[in-house]
């Protein structure tokens, strides 16, 4: 009688999802270059996509890597209206990949984009997150905190409330008040 040893490979096939784009905050028109890294050389189904946690067009097509057969790339261009604190892959458009001619199930890895990178998407106009007035009379000071860095450059900064019925001037003297 012969003895056969069978090795069962039960490790996650999709090892990690990350990006070559540096950590940071990105605006409309910026490009995020991400990738899926498998433990072995696999074939993805035609039209494979990743799903991102953004509002507009959250499915992005995956392409093969030219340099590594285990790596597949995706490119996301930030669109106006997208707003997310930590960009992440929330799903795949496929459940199986082909490995050595066999269809093998694939799941999102624990090592996902948000785990590996700190990529924030911030589009649109800055929004006030806190407004306070300190002091009294001519020593009163209005402090406005925004959801991002803002700079005046030249011109006038105008603060408006969401409603058209109330406007806050940026400079107010005692006589104007």
C-alpha cells in the first residue's frame, strides 16, 4: 500500500489591498492608484472591479500589473461630491478567481486599503464645524473652525449660512454692529 500526503492550502488568496498613492487628503481631479496583491498568480474574471466607499461612481475597473503577475491595479479619479475620511475597498465585483485552471473563492482581506493607507477624500466648499464668539464689545472675537485648512489669499471671505435668510459678515466694527 502507498501513502500519499496532501497539502491543503487554506490561506487567504487575496493577501492585501493597498495603494502606491501617498497618505494625504485628495480633491476632485486627483488620482488614487491602488492595487490588489494575491499570494499566487491568478486570473480575474473579465471586467473585474473594486467597490470603493465613495458616493460617485464607486466601482473602479481592475487591470493586470505589467511587472508582477500576482498584482492587479486600479485607478480612482476623485469626483466632485466625494467625501470620505478613510478611502477603503468595500467589495469586489467577483466571488471567484482562476488558479491553475480551478475556480477558487476570494474574499476581501483583513489587510484592506483603509488598514494600509490613510487617504482622505475632501471635495466641495469648506464647511464651518464650529463658530464661537469670545470677549465683549470692541474686544469680541469671532472664531470659525472649518473642516479643512482655508486661506484667504486675496479678496474677501464670506461666511454664509445654509439658508439664504441669514448672512454673517467677516468683519464687523462696533459702529456697524
